[in-house]
């Protein structure tokens, strides 16, 4: 004899499936949440580590900036010291040159020439003065050209006696200072005070001579 189940089994089966589906969905949702949480924690850890590295790099960069500033200050100090040393060496080198310059001026100025102004710019020297005649100026230029320490004279101005009204010609000439002999190799040596052999050492002329009779 057949047995007939009159209970609502389909409805019970449907509810069981719904419960199973809800449980599976809840489990999947929980797993997804746990996975998202793990990814978030991992990303936060990576970001924190990168931020720590960035802070370390910034601190090291700041320390290097301080060191670079100190190096720049030292370089500037070094440049200033080198410049001062160059000036001192230049002064030491030019000291005998000045002695030679005035020594040669005394040795090359002939009688009848009176210097009133001497101006030097680098190796170029400009002198102004008065002369009893133009021939004296020509003699002065020849003496300069024959000197070992000065040369290349160039006459820039000549005024005759009639133009000056003083009985003396007025002139301006330029020449170049140069090193000669052993002095060119050792500029720091103290130069001798003696003039050139045979040239004679005339006495220093007054700056403002009296009108010759």
C-alpha cells in the first residue's frame, strides 16, 4: 500500500535552501570583509613604511643642505684668502718694480727736463713735465727706449715755449714698464740702487723750476 506524505515538504525544502544560501552569502561576505580588512591593513603598513622612508630622506637631505652650505662658506673663505694672497704676492712683486721705475726715471731724465707728474696704470706709465727745449724731450725718449726696465715711449703732448708762456716747453709722454735680465725670473729680489753703467745719475730735478735766464 502506497504511503502519501501530506506535509508541506516543498515549503520546508525551500526554506532550508534559503537558509543555506543566506549562510553561504554571509560566509562569503565575511570572507570578503576579512580580505578587504587585510588588504587595508597591508596598504596602511606600506604607506607608513614609505612615509618613514620619506622622512628619513628629508632629514638626510636637510643634513646635506647644511653641509653644502658650510662647504660653500668654506669655498668663499678660500677664494677670499686666495685673492688676498694674490694681492700680497702682487704687492711683493711690484715692490722692486717701483724701485726700478723711479731708479730708471732718475737715470733717464736728462738735464733740462723737469718732471711734474708721474702716473702708473698697470705697466703703463704717463709722465708730465717741462723741458728747456724739444731736443731735451727727444733725448729723454731715446734714454727711455735704450733702458732695460722701461721702453716704448710715446709722446702724447708737446707745447712750445710760446704756448706755455713760461719759457719752458710742456710735454706728456707714455712708456711701458718691463722686466729685464734676472729680475724677470726672480721679481722678489731686492733691486740694486745703482744706475746703468755709463749713463750717469743726474740729480733729481725740482718740480717747479725757475724760468731760465
